[in-house]
C-alpha cells in the first residue's frame, strides 16, 4: 500500500491480466456448454454472465485475502471433452475436495516432490490442450481473414515480446515491464487490431422503436435508406426488410404480453456485401436460435415452424444471445441473390 513507482509500473499489467482472465472465463463459459449438452443448442449467456460475476467476486476476495487471483481454466473443458462427464454434482464435489486440500500442507509438499521430468510431461500435455481449445474458442464463429490476422499477429508478437526479441533494448523500463509478458502484450495487440479493423465497418446506424407491429414500417424505412446508400438493389432491400420483419413478428409471438410494451433498439452495420442487424430488447421467453435448431431437427409442428423456415431462408446467419435483462438478436443478410 505504499503506492510507489513499482506499484504504478505493475498496475497496468495487473489490469490487463484481469481483463484477459475475464475474457477467458467468458470463452470457457461458452465452450463448456457446447460439449456438455447432449443435443446441440445455443449457449445460455445468462450462465456465462454468472460465471464472469463469480470470477470477479473470487478475484476480489483473493485480493482482500492477500492471496493469488483465480480464474477458470480451459483444461476443465478438455477434461469434460475427454471423459464425457459434465455433471454439476461432480464439479461441486471436486471443488469441495480442492478446498479441503488447500488446508493440507503435506499434500502440497507431495506435489512439489514430483520429479521435474514427470511434471514436464504433464505440463506439455496441459499446454497442448490449452492451445487447441484456445484456437477453437477463437474460431467459435468461423475463421476469416480478419480473425486469422488478429489471432496470428497477437499470438506471435506476444511470444516475441516475452522472449525479448522485439525492441526490448529500445523500450523504456516502464514499457518493457508491461510488454515483456506475453499475455499483456498479446492482449494489447489483439484489442488494438480488433478496434482498427472495426473502423472499416463504419458507424453503426441506430433506431429506437416500440416492439410492436405498428413500428414495422418505421424499421422498413430505416433499412431502406441504409441499403440504398451502399447500392443494394430492390430485391436485396426487400429481403433485408422481410428478414427483420419476420424476426420482429416471431419475437412478438414468442414473447409474453409484456413484450408489447418493450422498447426495441435497431442497430445496423455494413460488412462487405452483407448488412448485420442487431435487435436489442428486453428479455424474451424463448431463444430464436434454439427454435431454429428445433426446426432443423424436425422437433416442431409444421405450422409453428413456418415463420422460422421463412426466416432461415432469408438470412445468412442468426444468433440470439440472452443476458439478464436484455436480449440481442443478430441477423446477417446478404445482398447476393438467394
């Protein structure tokens, strides 16, 4: 608590590592759901949100207790993937056993007595699993040229900075202390590249309307102006309008009576030859992405499945992320002919 020069030199690194830990927890929360459910279904981001909250609370308690911070580990995902055991009860008992072991110094001494070659083989296998799951998380929504550029550049420059192979002798001591850690330098590079590549998408257009049938014409006009500015033809504009209209109708039909009193934030951005539209509103009763999966698996009556089949035929991709208090439905519509 002296707040000297060393404190201020280390503070940025600790902040970045904490941010990396939160991102890792977010990714692990998605990955563990992908391999734990028997049938394919979209990730429940309310559970992911809870995991990030728990991670933050754990770090706060660790700091107050003067011990090391904690985070989730991707190796847990690998263990579930290999063993096929995803029971919550097993996780609870495992946590209880680890808590008991924390008060057993003789067991800690036993672990420290493990020969280095044995520990090295274990760490090698552990790092391979961590790396592969990291790649899978990075490509969760597919690899494109931008994703490959961000992942590849940030990873190898992080390795280069940690090995002191990149301008180490020319950096001031304060910058060198921050960049000499591969996690902090790689994170800074990844975030910087992501922000720079986002600039080419332009400013996102926004429209706030009521989640009600009467607001659909206003949404049509908003989308028509946007699509015409980038040169879309009438057929592509009609497809974009119909896709958003169908999504709004499904959201109204799937929601409860209170959904008619909700506000809808419509956000649109251009990306190459597609337009990505996000519908942000209050919590919905059901997940549209999950309903689409049921349609694909023929688990829905034909009459109920018709709106989802229409929506599926109009969009390139659709996702529905449900958080506590807010839902994000994202549609990606292409200007190419169907």
